[in-house]
C-alpha cells in the first residue's frame, strides 16, 4: 500500500504542478457519453511532452501500474474508462495539443495527440486546405483518440477512415521507448508498419503522442441535398448511379428514416423535416468538386426522380440551409440518447447487404417484441448502419434496464446475429473497448484473435496498457 502511494507520488513528480488531478477534480474523466458505465481511477496524469509520457510509462512498466489512455472521452465502447477497479492511472493527452508543423509542400500537418479534431480542421482551413475526418463529436474528440479507435465519420466514402489519413506516428510503447516516425513520407517499405498496428489498437499497445496527417485540397463547390426514398435498397442503387454519372465527387451519403426524424423532432422540435411530405426513408447527400457540380448533380437527381428512385428532393440554397440539413444527421446520436435508446449498434455490412440487413433486423426485433421502436441510420457509402432500439411506449430506459435486462441482451444479440448472417462486422468505427469483448471472442476470427494476443503479450508482457480492452 505504502509502495503504491510512493509510486503515485513519483508519477505526480514527473508531470509537476498542474500536471495531475485527483478526487472531485476527476469526475468528468469517469463519465460515459452514453451513461452506461462509470470509471474508477484515482489519479489523472496530464503530461505536457512525449518525454514525460515516456517517463510515466517507464515507471508504470517497472512497477506494473496499469494505464488507461484518455483523449476526448467521447469513445462509446468504454475503452477510456477503467471499470474493473481503482488501480489504474488515467493518462490524459489534453495538454499535448500543439500543432508542431504545417508541411504544406508535403500536404501534411504534424499535430500532438491532444489536438481537438475541430481545431485541426480549422488549422487546415486557415492555410486553404482541408482535413476531412469529420464526425458529430469533433468539437471534443482528440486526434490521439481518433487514431486509437480508427474513427470513421461522415466522409469515409471519399477520404477513408482516420487510418487512411495518417502518414506518420509518434508513440510511447509499453516499455517506455519512443517510436518516432513522423516524417511525411508517402512511401516507406521498411518492414512491419507499426503505425497501422497502433491505429485502432485502442490504447492497448502504447500511447500515441503525435501524428502526421494528410491534408486535402478544398473543393470550390459543395452541394447538399436531402431526398425522400421508399426503401434502403434504393439508397444503395442511387449511390451507385450517382457515382457512375458524376464520378468521385460524393463526400457523404447518409441514410435516415422517418422514425429517426420523429425521434429527433421530439427532442429538438425546432428542427424541421425539410420536404413537403414525409417519406419512410431519406438520404442526405453531399457532393464536393469543381464549379458546375450543382448543375450536374441536379441533372443526375432529375434522372433518378423520373425513374422513381427519388420521390422528392431539396437542394440547399445557402450555407445556413446546408447546416440545417446536416443538423438532422449530426444530432441523431444525441436525440437517440435523450430518447433513451436501450441498444445501439455500430454495424457494418457490405454495401450491397444494407437493405437485407435492415429488413432482417426489423423482422428479428419485431419477433422479440413488436412494441419496440427501431431507428436505423448511418453511412451508406461504407455500409455502416447504426441501429438504435427504444422501449415500448409508456416504458423508459431505466425501467427496462431494471426489469427486462434479458430482453435487452436478446435484442443486442439478434442484431449481432443478423450482422454475422450478412457477413458484417459488430464494430464498424467505434472499436471493441470493454463493451464488446465477448462479442469479439464470439464473432472474431480465431486466428486473428490468437495473433492479437501474441502481439499484445510480446509488446506489453506485463499487460499494463489498457488491460480489459479487447480481451
Ligand atoms: C455524439 C457522438 C458522435 C460520434 N460519432 C462518431 C462517428 O461518426 N464516427 C466514429 O468513428 N466515432 C464516433 N463517435 C465515437 C468517438 O467520438 C470516437 O471513437 C473518437 O474517435 C474517440 O476519440 P476521443 O478523443 O474521445 O477518445 P477517447 O474516448 O478518450 O478514447 C477512445 C479510445 O482510445 C484510447 N486512446 C485515447 N487516446 C489515446 C492515445 N493518445 N493513445 C493511445 N490510445 C488512446 C482510449 O484508451 C480508448 O480506448 C461519436 C461519439 C459521440 C459521443
């Protein structure tokens, strides 16, 4: 016990005054954005440099003190929350938030892991470029967390996941050594690419301290359209048709349902359904490209309207209208939370399977209890569909958690089974964290899981880096 408190004092010494928090001051680090878990750490360390991170990890490795890396705390699979016991140190990257370099000729920006995603977007914008990783949590999540979870978001269709936008990485490995590969090289075939091992490793193989990210040229014109359609398969057909007619200009292609819009309007009555009448399904499309793009898109949508694929559409006439259309999508996770969703999936399926997956999921949930409401929405362009399930009228989430936990588990499992039947993944973009450990064991490929365990024990033999995540 005494040994432990000496260790904690030594850790505090590394970060110095203002570099650690405990007691009441750490309450916010222990919260889950979906209110399902509560973290248990006693101490939060806030290093200011890679050198401090290396010293902390070295000391923790020697004394087998467990570390939970923490960035914006917006992760939704409890990867950033130590839920097992109190003997964890939370390592928050928030004070490492400098932009180290803007390498414009290399089309790159070098940032520290604690940079908030929206701040990186703004820094790129200020130099006439764009950093296209974008999601509803971008005002809080940090790039270290984005890389650790290989985050996706709304523009994956065109620009890829966090992984596709990262060309260099700096990280402290579990023994305290520093992997430094921040050069904005586009080609570097010199053995195993540890950058890609660390991306998506959810803090289990080291602490990402900085990254080199690709910047993209801005598009002169951006057009946003909201369409009514009759079924999810039509969204898939429309996506294919628009890509064939317009080329690679679509940057987002989001599916929404009328059920979802009703949930949203109940919680945010000021948000309006933008079409004259309601349809069962909608797509929100963003195209970005050269001047004249809007006319081309209008032409292509006109063809889709004539063939009956699109039932009605509105094109944003101003930036304010674009923003209003996007709010319908971006506020959906919060509306689901406020409406008390009892189950949220982060499913991905091959794009061709989206309609099949949604039909099967509705049927399976209906068979469990026809009074349940299901809101499916998500990124059609990368097959990522989120299913949110709400309690029957007259019942709320807390009551259901107390009295019908088995039914909630049955709903969760039926979505997983449908996902597996459609050759999909139980985690498209959120990761495994502590929430989906059993699901990974059940649905993951056995050879892959064994290799993951071998990599983990080779790099982190004392299991100090975020134990409880993945396994
Ligand atoms: C409203 C809302 C909308 C969202 N929308 C999307 C979306 O569209 N797409 C999407 O992909 N996700 C989305 N998410 C989930 C979440 O925002 C992402 O997973 C995000 O990448 C997490 O970043 P963070 O900085 O908050 O990380 P945290 O939550 O702090 O941490 C996430 C994980 O990464 C590890 N970690 C954090 N920092 C580091 C580091 N420096 N080194 C190593 N490991 C680290 C943590 O230990 C944890 O396992 C959403 C969440 C919310 C609340």
